[in-house]
C-alpha cells in the first residue's frame, strides 16, 4: 500500500462531501457494528438469505469462505484474514449478491484478495461495506457484467477494484483511498477496468493511478481522481477508447488525464465533456496519437501544459469547443495534430496561450490574453477567425507558412501585434496599441496602430 500524502484536509473533505450524498441517495446507510446475528435474513422478495460463515459458505486453505451456490449473501461480522496469501471470499457461482452489510473486510496486509470472482460467474453484485488492507486487490472481478456499488476501498496494495480481465463491469458510488504500491506505480491504484465498463460517482484519493482502463467503450461519469501519485486517469492499451463526463483530476503528481497510442494506427476516440484538470504537476490533459473531442473542459494551474495533444497516428485530430487552458506553467494548449478550436481561451499561462503545430488547424472565436509570452503561435496552413489576441508581452499572434488571419482583434501586446511568415494573409483585422503592428520576413510592415481591410 502507498503512504498517505501530505495533502490539505480540505481536499479529502471535499471529495467525501461529493461522494456521501450519492451514497445516501442510493440507500446506503451502514449498520452499526455487530448488527445482524441471525442465521437467515428475511428479504423483500419473501425468501431468506444466508449469512456468510463457516457453516453456510465453508472455505479452504486458500479462501476463508467460498460461495458456490446462487443466492443473496450477507456478512454478520467483520471479515478478517491473517494468513499470508489467503483470499477473503471466493465467488464461484452465477447469480450471487454479496451484501457486506456495513462490515469491513480486512486483509491485515496479509490476505491476497478481499473478494475474488473466480472463473467468470455471471450476475455478480457486491455492495455496502469497506474492503481494507489486502496485498492484492480489494475486489478482484474475473466476472463479465459484475456490479460493485456503495463500497469503500482502503490501503490495498494492488487495486481497490481490479476488473481488467472482464467486460462490462459497473462500479457505482465507490470510494478508493490510499490504494496502490510504490513498487508498481503505473500498474496499481484505485480502479482498473476493461471494455464496456461504466463508472459513476466514484472517487479515488491518493492512489498510484486513480482510474485505469483498457480497450474501448468505457464510460466515466462524475468521477474524481485526487492526489494521484502518477496520473489521475490513464489507459493501459493502445486500443482504448472512452467517454468522460463531468470528471475531475486534481493534484496529480503526473498528468491529470494521460492516454498514449505508441502505434501509428488509428484507435477509438476519446470524448471529454465538462471535465477539469487542476493543480496537476505535469499536463492537465496529455494525449498522444489519439483522436479526441473536448467540450466545456478546463485545465488550470497545471505545472506544464493545460492541453497537450500530439499526433502519432497519420489521421489523428482533436476538436475543442468552449475549453479553457489557464494559469499553467507552460502553455494553455500545445497541439501537434490537426485541430479545430471554437470559443476556446488560453489565458495567464507562463508561455503562450496556444501553440498549434498541426497543418490545417483552425481557431474560431478564440481568446489568447495575458500570457507571459505570445498569445498564439500557428503552424503551416492554419486559419484563425474572429479571435482576440491581446495583452501578451511578446507577439499577439505568430503566423506560420500560408496562414490566414481574418476579422481578429490584436491589441495591447508588448511586442508585435502580428508576426507574419511567408505567404500568409491578414484580412479584416484590427491591430492597435502594440509595440509594432505587423512584422514579416524580418521587416516592419505596419505601424503601432493599423487597420487592414479586405
């Protein structure tokens, strides 16, 4: 397990405040310790449900308990394993619901896996409790379509929930704290899932990796990765595609969101909707060779770049709408693949608001203001229309080969308003109160206040 980080308590309090209403909304109110000593628990369906114990679910040398018959089971006391390498509960049967009933499953840093789904049982649900201190994973799901909900996973040495050998896992309202190992910082952490997984209202705090996924079709909704020791969210496969909605990565020691395609082939795209990366030590969003769509996303106060998108695949591209990169240690946006940006803002960054290196990239109605160097630097055949490049100490905008700048405002920059390269066109722009209006090919083409008409 990993040591607790020295993070402000306000971060953890905020995360728990986010998660707790969701847990209560879904009906999870842990009973007091010792509740439930009956041998059969009445249920709303009129059937009785067996408790987990030596008489109903006897184990073996490798497992404290084994569930090998369908049914709904529940704990009546703490689950404690002190034997090195022994699992807590092994589930072999289909159609099993395991209610931890508010009791903790404690591996005491000796047990291997808290709850282990063996040989792909169908219809598995595990809910309502705490799983702590296992050398492997708190929950290890070798079970397609399994559901984990209303769980707290603490101090597990591999993963809080490991479901990277199964498809279609659903994880709801679960909290991960201090999961992962310094010995394998990129291969352990809070949650790991595979194709078709759904994660909603989940929180990872102080994990090596907050959330990890392989393959495509994964959905993350309202998930938070805080104080991760590497990345908040990352992929484990070059064929991974996912959708992220209202997710947050904050305080990561690496990137907030990191996804890498080391191949040159096309892979499933990533979609980000209303996601935020803040106070990450490296990039907010770092995508390499992957198509991506960003809508209403923000990267702020990150140590390096807000949005860094590189294009290994020959046709990789990125689209940004209403996104903001601000107060980052380098630039707001650094994009080397073909990109389209609409109503985006790069402001108050330590370098530039925008670096667009991909040929044919487009900026429409974007704003680059108060950056410590240039407002924007555009690569070959780039196009910018209706943009505002103002209040930057160096150039408002630097145009590469064959760029077009139309109907833009470039004002109050400490250096050149527009620095123009060969074969570029500036039309219908207002350029005023800059140290120099336009400079191209090493010579002064304009004045300190100039208006150029089509």
